[in-house]
C-alpha cells in the first residue's frame, strides 16, 4: 500500500510517513525554496522548463521550492548552471531575520 508523505510545517519538525524527522534549519529551506521560485519565475520558466534545463525531475524542483527536502550540492550546481548564474548567487537569499520580520 502506498502512503503519501504528510508534511506539517511547525518550523521545528517535519513529519514524514509517520516518522519524526528533525530539521536543523527549516526556515532556511523555506527561504531557499522561495528564492529559487523567484529566480525561476523571473526567467518566465515553468518548473518543468527549469527541470529540463538542469537535467533533474520536475518533482525535485517542486519539492525544493516547497521545502519538502533540501537540495544536494549536485542539484544546486545543476540549477545554477541551468540558470547561468554562479552557485554563490543561487544560495544568496534573504536571511532568517528578514523572513521572520
């Protein structure tokens, strides 16, 4: 039987398929997801177009943008290359203080 993952954001924990998974910096994941979406939309790209250009799956783009999981370094590098930006520019996004203000 297939069970969908249930995600509950309480900024301290994320529940996945009945197991409690500790997340060290959930606000950072949310901030990065929002930043990636802003960069993608500024180019007029759909999630599918970004996925195709980065040679990753559309669900991966969706999951990163919605903070369902953190991107690996390989995926970050692929995203930066697809958007023709430096990796440091991809990971330069508003800090936690900005998000909580």
